[in-house]
C-alpha cells in the first residue's frame, strides 16, 4: 500500500502521509515516496502552496526501526535517503505548510522543519530521541534546528531527548500557530488557500530569499556527511548498548 497520497485543487496541493496504523513512521519506501511526491508536485506550475499533513493520530513517529529487520537499504543508505527527502521538501518551488498533530518524533521533526510554515494542534508532543538510541540526529536535522531554534536550544532538545509540547514549540518560534485539535485541518487548509491566492512570483521570490539567508546562517550542504557519522555510531559498542536499552524500555518503539 502507498505510504503517501498526492491531491491537487487549483493552486493548492496536498501531500498526505497515509500509514496511520504505523503512526506514519518513515520507512525507506516512505522516504522515497515523499521525494517522488515532492518532485511530482514541482512539475505542476499551477500549484503555489502544498499542505503537508498526515492521517490518523500522529503526524509522524520518526524512522521506522522495524524496516531494518525487513531488509532493504543499509542504515547508511537510509540516512542519506532521509537527507535527500528533507532537501527535496525544502527545495520545492511551492510554499509548504505542515499541519502537525499527535506525535512528531525524530525524523518527523526534521520533515516538519523542512517545511516553510508549521501549524500544530495544542496537544501535539514533539521529541527527538536519537541520542538515547545511541545515534546522532541525521537527515540534516541539526542545521535545520539550529537556524529555527538557535544553537543552545537545539543542543538541549537533541541531547536531553526530552519531549516538548506545542506551546513550548510556539514560544521557541518553531511553530507559526497552535490550534485546537478539531480546528487544525481547516485552519491549515485555509492558510494554504490564502497564500495560494497571492501572486506566485512574489511567493517564490520571498521563499528563495529567506532560504538563501538561512543557508548563510546554517547551511545543510555538510549534512551529506550525516550518513557516515551515523554508520560510525551504529558500530560503536556504547551506542549499541544505548539502543538495546532504549528499545527494551520502549518495546521496539519507532524513533
């Protein structure tokens, strides 16, 4: 079954994660679908704004650890696929608006950070548990969080792995708006349609200018090395023990 769905309605596109039974965890196949979906939407010049959303009770539970047990890409290949996913979402011609609900974990936070604007339900819980799993945050997540949150806050949230709610994320300026859960979907779509009614050239120029400044603050080009760093962590004995301990406590949770 596909893990994503694309819909369009005039100048608004919809990119939806469709694995609610897996809390929209990001298996390698899902990452590949997100890349393909972003490129497909980029081929439709009439689409000015894309709403990134998810079915079910979670926006995204991060990388699907079970995918390693099922074979397929190596951890290094998957890390680079995640980086490419984030780069492709960030580089989309259209503006992207993320509508976030429930849990937003690890790679899901990177996906949200790759979008231009972010709205969340007030009961959303964010977490970045990678260090507790014995691995560094990959997929270009560090530079994206540094330029959104600043270095000190990024270090705290990534190193402590503590959960944080939507109100704190708004105060940290990671979110643009926080809404009641029942209002999120309508508010996100209304914002997407409001933006899509504006001149496309001005939208694209503004996005390009802001992203150029962000690249000067904390560029993501060096994130190509994330895959090698992750591979080294996976072979480190202390990191391996941390992963076993974490997964034992969480019952094979996704990160």
